C-alpha cells in the first residue's frame, strides 16, 4: 500500500508540472480589444476564443511552447511561450491589407 501511495504521489506531482496555462488579452493596433479571436496551441486541436473584452484563458494537460492567434481581417501571429504558465499576456494583432478580388 505504501508503494502505491508513493507511485501515485509521484505521478500526481509529475502531471501538475506538465501543464501549460496561458491567459491575457488580444487587442488591435489602436488598443481596442478584439472579441472572438481564435487562440490555439500550435500543432494541436486545443483552443479557445476571446470574450467580448478580448480576454482569454487556455489550459492544457500537455506542454506546449507556442500559441497561434488569428482573426478575420488580422494577420495570424505565433507567440512563443517563455514558460509553462503565462498570465497577463497582451497580444497586438495587425490588420491585413488584403482585399477580395473583383468578380
């Protein structure tokens, strides 16, 4: 029984440190929040969107090093994560100059 508790404690301890947590705000060049922008961990299907105020929080049991932020009309950005827990990120999206072709 004691061996089971030691193994369980070790696995629980290990799993806590293999998580990635990211939170912050997405704004445009003028500082206005970007509502409903997409945020995903690079090379995964785990993601979220920003709320009405441009704020987001994303958590995963796996370890990731980069998030990808995208929204229609803005350039897609890849943001490297300096550590496993990153709160209060402020990400500025630049508008794209692309237009639709004439029909």
